[in-house]
């Protein structure tokens, strides 16, 4: 059995690592180069670097920061944010990214997923999907669609659907995450980072329901993201879904848990990890 990966995430805004709640209310968590170096020394399996406002601000990603972070990291390193064309992807790979995470651009121009997979391979092609629960009636009125594969009842019995958002969670797309995940895999995505907007930064646990729905629908690795408040949350999502890895930010950024003790807890729970 393959080891589960523990992946710290560096959300970068204005050249600084930040962390928010539900994609807003950002607070500083340090210099990305210093943070990346610390995670590399701590034994993280991979690192994800996301320029979280590049697409919204319609600018390219900060290549100099990517290059400096890559110089400090000797683990797999994924970069996303502000990607619009295959040339942007090429520049990021040349700057040191081992994988490139595509989100907004994949929705706007799905062919970029196929282009990236053809040029750099499926293993380098990651699609980040950011779903949020919305009332089914509102969704149907807005999109004209009768229903989606992810429609479920909310806690109050109201029908809800998961809807993919882009531009740092600001723009609803009308896309169902299950159907969209299947589509990007068909186009060549070799991995999906699935970030629950509802759980992001709340630290009450990953969205197990969402992760299971998407994980059961595709045959590529799925990285659970959004909501981690403790190693116990990682254990829950890894045991209850087909997630291959877990992404976390604030619990590591602010010293609540170390990479080493997190892996120890996962191993004690019977989950294979690289120690």
C-alpha cells in the first residue's frame, strides 16, 4: 500500500504566506521562503504553493518567489494561481515547480489541462477544485439545470448541491464537482486537490462527504483540503474516503502540530506514512 502524503499548503498573498477562513479574513503566517525551508527540514512529503489572488487580480504568479522557494525545497513542489496559458505553465516548471495546479484556467479554457498533460505528463498536471454547498433551488434557478450528481439534503432538510467556484472562491461556475472531476481526468489531470470552501479554515474537520463523492468518482489521487484542525481529522478523512493525501495549513503554520507528531499519530492509527 502506498504511503499517505502529508502536504503543507502555502497560500501566498502579496508575497507573504497567509491563512484565512472560508477564503477570507487573511492573516499573516510568514515569508514563503522561510516557511518552505522549515517544512522541508521537518520532513513534509510535498509542498503546495498557491498564489490565491493572482486569478482574481488578473495577473501572473510571482515567479521570483516560486524560484526562491524551489531553491529551498528538495521535496515535490506544486504551484498554482494566475495560470492562463500553457506558456504560464512552462514558465512555472522552468522556475522549479514539479507539478502545476490549475483551477480557474481549467474552467475557462479546459484545453489547458490537456496541453499541460501532453507537454509535461499527467503526473505534473494537477487540477484544484473548490466546491461550496449552495441551495439546490437557487442553483437550479441560476443555471437552469434540474439537478446534479452531488445533490443532497442539508442538516435542515433543504436540498443542497455542491458547486465549483473559481477566482479564489469568488465566482460560481454552475459546475458539479463530481462531473467536473471526471471531465478533468479525461482531459489528462493526474491528481485532484479538492478544497471544501465550507470547511476552509474552520478547523472542524475535512468535508468527508464531498471527498468521498469525488474520490469514488475518479481513478487518480485525490488530495483532501480544507478544514483540518488536528491529525484526528486527517485520520477520519483518510479512513472514510479514497483520499490519497491530506493538505493542511494553519495547524502547521502556527505550530499547533509538527509534521513528525502528525505522522506518528497517523501511523498509530494504522495508516501507512513515510516516517
